[in-house]
């Protein structure tokens, strides 16, 4: 079959593919248009940007919906200049209004309708002569449903009309219409997609994959078959160094392991990527200062140097600079600081349970490093399942095996957090050296106690939120309250002595005051963690004054105006 220029042009307009690609596809398909389209799709030649205006290449697309009916029309032209013309848009609007008023059965029926005594078809022909471009009513569609909505994308290039089986919120309907315009779906639900469409798309994907070939290729090298893995570009490589000089040379003497830091930098550099190195600000030195024996990455590979504060310069995932990890000195395990109770410690304890006395183990760096801390802190014999689970908020099924029920787990976790807070306050009170003699002394001590408690609550959001939610739940029993009262007994006694010193012991209930201070502070911290209160707007000092307002009022202490 002879392939004409008109056929090529039509296929090109339909797919957005190149002229020669369209001609070849038509020749291969022997003039079959649908088959030619599939050939182009399989070769990945369709221009994706054409999707949004597949029905109106150049022209105006308008839609209108009201009540239970809606219509959409598309009037095409040859150039974007005409499509943006106000008269052209108004003409399209006239056709849309006629369509909505009469709801014709199809496009031919719409063209037969009259506007001002002449058919729409005749008026389109007339406008073609006036404008000098071919005009065509490319599309007409209508819908009738219980509720409808129309959406016209800015620029009048794309529009949708959606029908609903029942009415819904206007914004919801609009969002759905906009989504339909953006994604051009062929079905409402995946189960509604015709099987032939699915099979057809899968076949296209398979053909395209076969055409492009596998990433790994088999090549013959010196008479032997080898697997060839083509290199791929690496845009950015991020590394960290112990010291970096002004020429970008990186030394690693304080790192626990070199890993593949040099190959990483080389791979990014050779494929046109950028290598960025971070280093602590105080470890950025002049060129010539470094011992060349410790330079692992030459400056030629480095694109940028980022100077960071010491609290951002982590040696491992769980620690800052540790001389034992880098081999600078040997540290007895007994000298290692205890790990704080958190998820890392729980996991480390579980791992330590697998160790046997006398075993030689390579623990590695990162999460496993905590195992050594656990063994040093508690010994292998002291590691039990109970300890692994204690104070944990994890939902690992293994944890529950160690408790009678979920309540037992939550209660233990609650006491763990509560005990930490009470112990901290008790220690601060017991370590108080100066005797309280004035209002200034008391206010200063109150701030010391409260700010330490506040920092504790803000340091671990998940822990604090759990603590508060358990306190508010039905699981918080009288028995638990009695245990808490014992935990905070030192604080209560402190309030008793304070009342006596100021001569108002008969006006205050120490337990009520302590409970108000402790629980009100937790409540504010939780609201901040959950985003209900602005952390930046509400200062700690203001919260402190508010929480202690009752106590300060009873003691006649004025801290609001800077006076005591």
C-alpha cells in the first residue's frame, strides 16, 4: 500500500513522533493506522507531553455542568495564536451553550443545531474563511447523572465533565474532576480496566524491554564469554573525613573504618558526578598540614567541602569520635559509658543474649557496636529477656512473649519513664548545696528542677507521648498512682518544707502542687510534639512561669514582671 504524505502527517499529529519514524511505522504496518500507532508506542517514540491535549492539539476546549447534566466541546484550529483569540473563545462558548441547552445526541446533531438562524456547521465554515485557518469541531460529549461538575484547565486546552451517582461536597467533586484531567484515566477502578487493554499494554512493555535489551550483556573476551556490566552515572557522592585541607585532600585517621570511601569518590568523579566531603570546622586545615600517610582521598576528586559543627560529625551511626573505634587507644570495656534506654539498647541486649563466654566476635560498626556496651554494662549473665523488653515501646511479637499481656508491657514501660523523671528530680534536690533562705533562692531552685524535667520530656517525643497517653488511659490505676507518689515523695517533702519556710503550709497541698507541676508540664510537651502548639512561639521560661503560677501565688513570689 502506498504511504502518502497526508497519512504520515496524520500519524505524526496523533503520536507526536518524528516524520521519518511515522513513515517507517506506516510502511511496516502496511498502511494500518492502529498497527502503526502500536509500533511507535513499542519503540517509545510517542511524545509524553502530548498526552494532556490529545483531543485538542490547537484550539479551545470548554465544559459546562449544572444540575444533572453536563457537556464538553472542543473546537480545533491550526495555530495557538488563533486558539487564544477572544473571538474564537467566544465562538466556542456559543457552541457550548447551544449544546448544553439542547443536549444533542452526537456531534453531527450538534453541528446541525442553529445559532442566530444558521447551523453551527455553516458558521464554522464561515469562520474558517474569516480567520484563514481550518476550523473543526473535534469533539462533543455529554453526561447526565445525579450530580455533575465541570473543570476547565487554565488556557482552555483541557477540560473534564464528571458525573456522580449521588451528590457530594463541591470541593470533593472539583478535586476529582481535576484529577481526571491530570491523569486521563480509562477506568474508575483497576478492576474495571478491560482485560484486552491490560494484555495489550503488557505486550507493549515486553516488546519494548526485548528491544532495549538487558542491562547486563554477554560479551566475548579473548575467546571466553563474559558478563559485561555497563557503568552508570553517579550524580553525587557524599563522604566524611577526619581532616580536610584547603586543596580538598582528605585524611581518615580518626575514622573507625575506611570502607569504600576512595572507590566511591572515584566512581562519582569518573562518571561526571560531584564528590562532596563533610568535615568538622576545627579540622579544616591549610594545605601541607596533613600527614600524607593518612590521606585516603586526593583533593582532585573533591568538588565541594562542607564544614559542620562537632555535633554533626558522627563517627558511626550511634556515636561521635571514639578513640577505641579508630585504634588510637585501647579502652577497657569496663570504662564504656552505659547506653541510654532506647530502641538501640533493646536491640543490642537481644543480640548480646546470643553471645557465649569466651567467644571471639566481630561486632562491626553501627547498630552492632551497642552490643559491646551492653556486655560491658551488664555482663552476659545479666542479659535476660525481661531486660531486653523493659521500658520498650516496640511492637515486636518477640517482646510480648516476655509479658503476661499488653497491659503488663505498657505498665513496665510507663514505670521506666516515670522512674527516670523522678530519679532525676530526686538527685537534683539531694545535691542541693545552698540552704534556701530567700524567695530568690527558691525560684532559682524551682527553675533548675523544672528545666531539667522539661529537657527530659522534649528529648524523646515518642517516649513522652506514650507516657502521657498511658497516664490518660483506663490502665492508669490507683496502684500505679501509689507507686508514683512514692517515686516523687522527695519532691512532695520539698514542697512541705518550702511551705513551712514561707509560713503558708496550712494554705497548700503539696501533693496537689507536685501533681499539677509534673502533669501540666507533660501535657504541654505532648502538645508541642504533636504539633498542636508552636515550639518556636512558646518559650520554656513562659511555660515554667505558668506551671508554677499556683505555687508562686501562694508564696507571694512575682516572677512575671521580673520581680520576686
